[in-house]
C-alpha cells in the first residue's frame, strides 16, 4: 500500500473544538502531509504544538486554502459561510462543524456510524451535525434498524464547553464567586448573541441558542431536523428540550423512544447496543454502572445506560446517553468523516 | 372568630427540611400555641430560635407527643415508621414527609392544590409526597381537569439539598477541590445507603435513591406511583428518569404529556396555568423568561414555562417545571396540609 498523506487545514484552531481536533488528529495518527492552522485575525499569531512541532496560527483568508485537501471548519457559522465555498473552489473538501450548511439539501450531514454512504454525494462541503444530535443518533440507529423508530422525546443535560472557552471561564468564575459569597456576573450564557444573560453556576438553564417562532430554541430545532436528515426519516417524530448545566464537558440525554415493533426485552436491547459501532454499553444497575459526564469526558465513544422498558407502552423505552461533546459531538466526528473520506477513496 | 392556636411538634428540626419547616411556620404565622422541636439523640440539645424565642431540641420519644396536635415529621423513614404511630396513639395528627406511609392505602397522600379533600379520610397519618412529584402534579392538575391526561414522561434535574445537608456540603467541597485541582472525595451521593459514591460537582448523575428490580430507581417509582395516587388515576401512564445535578436547591423537570383531548393552543394552556392555584407562569421566550432553579429558590410557588406543542402529536405538549424542593417540595406543602386541616375543621 502506498504511503499517502494529505494536506489538512484546521479553521478555528484556537477554539475549544479546534484544540480537540488537533488532539484527535494527533491521537489517530491521521496521515497529514501538510498542516495549516487558521483562525480569525484576533487569534492569528498564536503558537500551537502539534506532534512536537510548533505551528503559528495564520489568519484564514480565501488563499489560505490553496493546496489544501481537507479543511476542518469550527470557527462559527459566519466564517464557514464566507470561507467554505472559497476552500471548495480551491479544491478542498470541507468538513464543517457549524450549523451553516447542515440543512442544505446539497450538503450531506454525516455521522459515520449512521450514514457514512451519504459522503459519496458530497459536492465539496460535508456538514458535521450538532453535538447533541450526534450522540443520540449513534445510540438510536441500531434500534431503528432492528425495530423501526416512531417517536423520540429527548431532554438534554448539556455542558458549557459546547458554548466555547468563554462559557467555561464564566462558569468557573461564577462558581468561585458563589462559594466566596460574592456577586455573580453573567455575560456569556445562555447564548452570547441574546439580550439577557443568566447564572449557570449551580443552576439549570432551559435555553441553548436563540428562540424560534414556534417556542422551541434553535438548538432544539437542530436536534429535531438533523436527526430526521441523518436517519433519512422525514416522518420520524422528534421533540427536544435542551438544557444547559454547570458541567464543563460531557452532554447527557434522557431519551424516550417508541419503536414500530414493540416487545423487545431490555436484555435484547442491551445486547444489540453492546455490539453496535461507536457505542459502549454501561448498564448494570445492581453495581451502579451507568454513563456520566465525568467518566465519558476524553473518550470517543457514545455511552448508553439506564435502559428500561416503558411501564405502559409495549413499544416504549427509556435510556440515558452520554458523550464527550467536544469529541464525538464535534472533533472526533469531524476527523472520523475525514477518515471515512479516505476509506471511501473520496479524498484527492 | 375564636383565637385558636395549636400544639405543634417538628420532628427532624435540625435537618435541611426541618429548618425550612420552622421558617415556613414563622412566615405563615401559623397559629402555634406550644412548639416542640424534636430530633435524633445525636442532634438533641441544639438551640434553635423561632420567632425570637430560643428552643432546645429534644430527643424524639413516644412520650414527646403527649399533648401534641400536629406533628410534622421529616427525620427519615425509619423514625416515622417507629414514632408516627406513637404520636397518633397520643392524639396527634402526623404530617409525614418521608416515603414510609405514602403508598399505604389507609394514608392520604396530599397536595392541597390537587386533592385537599382526601384529608377528610385520614386516620391519623397524612403523607407528604416526594418533592419531584409535588411540583409536577401542581402543574398537571389543571391540564388533567380541562383536557384529561393520558401519558406523562418526565426527566428531572434535581438539586442536592433533596439529599440533605451532608449532600450540600459534599457538593461544595468537591467543587472547591476541582477548582483547586485537588482530588475529589465522594462519600454521600448519589445515595448514602448505596455501595458506590460518585462525584456530583460539575456532573449529572442518573441515580436518585436505590435501584429497583425493574431497572427504575426508587425515586422514579415514587414519582410514578405517587402521581397516580394523588391524581386518583391508576390508569395514568407515567414514566420518570431522575437525575441529580450540582444545584444546591430547586428541582427542574422537563415534562412531556399527552392529553385525552388534543388541539389546545399554547396560549390557552398558558392562560389556564396562569390562573391555577400554586402556579406562577414564567413563559415569554421573546424576553427569555422561563423558570430556573436560581430564581425559584426561596419561593413557595411552582413555576412553569417553555410550554410548547409537540410538533407531531396533536395531544402532545412539552413544558419545564421548577420549584424549591425544600419548600413546595417539602416544608411548605407540609405546613399547607396543616393549614388545610384547620380550614377543613379537622384539627383538634
């Protein structure tokens, strides 16, 4: 086999997800020939070490993408809107971690465990789904395949790192202030672009992203619409309530589903999920084994536990799904897409 | 009207709920003639100030209840099992905040906004429901009455104060340790009587109380069974996933319901809840108004917001319910029961 390597760019290299992308590329020993670290003008000049070598972050411009084969974007929707087409124009395939292109019918929205084959339809841009969506569909896909899926009701328990490094800093500052009996300042969460800001320390805030006209937040609508697109199930009933917690990293989800075919036992479902790609089953109530943010952080897998039958509906099940929102929810899924592109001979 | 006052005992006066009971009795200016503060042997001797007067906490024994008319118990199930019958034997009415008698068919389980009339059937002991159950049924009762209720799926976001003062202390110690980069010690949560203990600081733990044979925790089964009993709806479909958060006080709940009669608009439901007893509507997405633990703490009401129609089922609705677990969830509901007993001429 030929020793092939690729020219890779990471856009938003200094952000919470960008840092994880570099760590993941390193850990996976991704075949990088040339690496470009790009960012906004503000962060340009930052020095970052990758595989023992020091890189200087450059400002991302259209010309930055000359010669780049894969560009991993995670620098906000407006940057992707502006620069992803420029990267494609210069021959790169873009894996975009923002919401800018996710619902574009021309853009595949991919979670490799679920719809890797959709990559074959790409026209230059591939979208990485929302963090909370990714971990949920990884756990639901095996159930859909075996029993059919009718309805999904999810309540999320989301970590602040999903809102970036500023949000993590704010949570820590507020926590320290409260423990010291000082006043709390809120300037970032629940949503930096919204009018009001609320305390996240020792609190649970039922708003992630902006409210839409139907009363759902954009985060909730992302989970609803992206789940249908990834699973190719326009008819799937999905509802979401998204809540931000004082957790640094690791999203948890309480999920109720109704399948088409009812009657499967919990044991059967556990066996199915234990052998499913990307899933680690952690479900042993007798020994208090269940997924938690604190134990999922730093790991690539999606952890599933607390699987129970609904006590009333024969096709109803409850479960608890946890994953590192910066890894499977963002960086790892993006790198995994790049690996799938290589595997499917879609890269260069 | 005669100026009547009553002889009151508070059992568990030094605990998290006991302290709130005294505060609530004071604030409500409950007509107390004589007040007895009782506790375990360990806490006996503690001095507590009530309405400017100092009381010494005494060890609770059967004879402590001589002459007592109302005894508010919140000292754990085993204390209630042992002493509540003794109090009744001596002529007291017991309002018990533990789970000891809740499912006893002879014992009314009461949330005054929902089933105050059940008090008339009491045989000495009245049970105060589980904190997470109380706030949910206050919000659901008006919907049940107007539209009929078919199914309830709840995911909770519960505060550590529900597990007592030790749990609050543990959360604060762990939080400080993590912020200082020190090792975390876990000895109380998720459940002091269970084998393993996990970090609650910056985490979300999907276990409250012990696991039952069906895979649900006892807390989840309490919510399921108590809701049916309080609402007199054995046939109601209820499922719960109960999760502990690093929040000091204030339980939040993400609730999905299906009504019998569908089609009601969100505006109609908001109007209904805004005029329902014990409920404060906080639901204005345009102005980021929704309930939160941080703003509900210290208040007696149940706060409801984020009301949305399910996007697929005409009889499906989602909402977010928050209340102070030590007040409406415990102390305030207990004192409210005592007030109802006076109102219904059931006391003395």
